[in-house]
C-alpha cells in the first residue's frame, strides 16, 4: 500500500521491509563477487540476482518519482540521488567495456544508504546533517586552510633535511593529513628541532579540528530529536 506523508515523501508499507532485505542481500552478493574461487555457474547466479535487484530498485525509483509530491523534490533530494546512484552503475556497464567502469561498481555500495530511509535513527542523522550544513562548510574550508598552512610550515623546517619526504608542499600534504587528524602513521616524521616543535603545535590544533565537528554533530542530533518530538 502506497502512503505519502505531509512532506510528500512516499512509503510502500510492508513492501518497505522487502526492500530492506533486498538491499542487505545485494550488499552481501557484492561481497561474494570478490571471491576468487567462484565457478562460472556461481558467477552467473550472482549476475542474475544483480539484474533482479536492479530491476526492483528501478521500479521503486520510478514509482517514487510518480507518486512523490513534488516530483522534482524527490529527484534532487538526498534519497533520490542515492536511489539513482544505486542503480546507475549497472546501466552504465551495459554499454561500456566493464574493465573501464570497474570504479563505478563501487557506487553500488550506495545501496547501504538506502537503508537510512527506513530507520528513524538514520533519518535523524540526515536531519542533523541538514541542520549543520553551513557549519560543516565553514569547518571544511577552515580545515583546508590549516592543511595548506601546515604543509607549508613543515616544508620550511624539513624540506632541506629530508628532501625525499618533504621535498615540496605537495609532498608534505600526506604528513599534514596524518598529523592534523591525529592519526600519526609514523612513516613520515620530522627530525629537526623546529620541525618537532611545529609538529607539536599541529597536533594540538588537530585535537581541536577533530573535536569541533563531533560537538557540532552532537548538538545537531539533539536538535533533530527535539524537532521529531515536536
């Protein structure tokens, strides 16, 4: 039974549970396809299941376009784009050499996001991202600036001493990413006193960089829950 909420979003009632199960089976099938010991018969079965899955998801996508109000609102919405990307790689592969579109196969993993449509908790996550989108853009720009500045800084401290690892600002970007995110792989590290002091400053800054989006997201989730209760 097709239902439509106040926002014009479509629900297929009990069939939604079937779609959830099909999404999970599709992701499991994707993992099975990577097994190197599959026989041609097993590969054929997985291929048939993939075709069946895409047909069902295509029918679902078309039905949601037909019954959504406004229709373009669904097409360009988050879930509308996810539904499209979940089936698009299959149709792209039909007319092209599969070897040239292997990367598109990864887009099938977007089917995982289709599950978010049926989970109230995941919908709160979606709402939280909407509430904090401006803050995320500002934070992202700030993070990119810090990434560039840290790369320039460590280049001047370590460029002459370790030209193979810090030979240019572009070479330093990997170190900046690992340090700002506080991952610290240890494959590239400073050896000069100035470089180590600079690294300490970047690490301290990185702790704040990691903490800021966490706090923003926690606040946005709280607001999303309050809006849901209202």
